[in-house]
């Protein structure tokens, strides 16, 4: 029996993401949220109308589009490279912890979990250390204390579960950032990724 080739209509676009500074007009590589559309795209999640309404959209042509949540850039060779996650640009649920002043979550596309850079209010950490009988020389030493890291991770986990985030959306590992202003943390994401790339690589292993 001779095999039959099936023609499948599929479009992939880079959708403009304002908050992350990713634009499909970026040069030399357009960047944005990867959205996939076509007649072969599923119509949504099984028995999950809320999630379906969140990430599936139908255009005027009747074509269904799936908003992947992945930030991609279109390379000159035509390949799409995943460089970030839209949901992790600024995740409000991560700010529910009393130990978090500012936070930047980061998800490597090759892992099933995310990690986070955390700016913590020093007084909150010091109060916890005092109540827990933890001795330390300075705030830097406290921020490297395994028990302090565990305490903040547990606090993040409780807060994000209350917001009904998925397991992979809760930072599995964190590192404290010292001497980083809050405004800078919010507005200079790409510079932070470059500055703390060594820390992020360590967290990803």
C-alpha cells in the first residue's frame, strides 16, 4: 500500500509581550510569545473550560490559536529558540511571601521546574533567624544559610499553592540577591539574567 502524505496547515507567530520587553519587531531576531494556530490544533483542555479560555483563542478566520506561554526568538536559519516563559516574567503570586521584596523567576526550557532570584527584606530574615536561634555574622552569611533558604522556599510554596499554581510554577530552588534595588529588579530582567547567569546555572543543576 502506497503511503499518503497529509498536508497540515500550521502557523507559528511571535506575539508581542509588553511587560518583558520582547517584541516581534526586535532585530536581528524577532521575539515574543510563541503562539501556534491551524486547523490541526486541539480545541482546548479536556474538562477544563477556564484553562481553555485562558490560552486558546479563535480569530476572525475561525482558526484556533494556542498561546504556549513560551517566549521564543526566530533565528536567521528559521528555527525558533525558546528563551523564556511568559508566566514567569512577573508572577504576582510569588510576592505573597513575607520574605520577598522582589523576585524574578526563571525557567530553563530544558527543565520541568523553575528557579528564582529573590530580594528579601533583611528585617524579616533577621527576625526569623532570631526566633529560630540561628546565629550569623552578617546578612550575606544569613542569605547563604541552608535553613534560611529552606524557610523562604517553604513560604513561597505555601503562598503559591494558595494561588493554585502548578507544581512546575513554584520555584524549586532560590538564590538571594544582595545590593539589588527593587526597581532595577522589576525593569531590567535581561540585565539580571546576564549578571546572575552563574547563579542561575548552578540552580539549574
